[in-house]
C-alpha cells in the first residue's frame, strides 16, 4: 500500500536510436518509493542503480544501446496505478512503468 508520507522518484531510461532503426526513442521508467532514510546523493546514483537492477534484463534482452538516465521527483498525487512492486530492498520499493 502506497504511503502518502513516503518520498517518490521517477527514474527514466531513454535510448536515442539512430534514424535508420526507428523514428523514435524507447523510454522506460521506474517509480521508486523511499520509505525511510537514504544516503544523500546529489547525482541520485543509488536511485539509478536500484532502477537499473530492475530493468537490466529487459534492457539487455531488447538490445538497447547506451541510455540516458534521469531522476525526477514525483508527487503522491501524480503517481500512476502501480500494482505489485518489481523489487523491494531496504528503504526502496520499485515499480516498472511505461513512460
């Protein structure tokens, strides 16, 4: 059950594909619920690594090229319907969402 008092992040993985392969990029996102204290990290590497662990097999199986990664804050009221988490570890809970 989502907690209104938790903090939420949206980690985006975006592949810019060459025009000869397709005319648009592929984007995947992971919503992360932070349920407790997390090491302060100005580059959000902990969030990116947690999200990558969730998506790693999919990215490898689909043959993604190197991707751009970004982390954004997301408010509780902006969350999509999430369902069952893909991963829970420590104070982090993650869901895969299509961006």
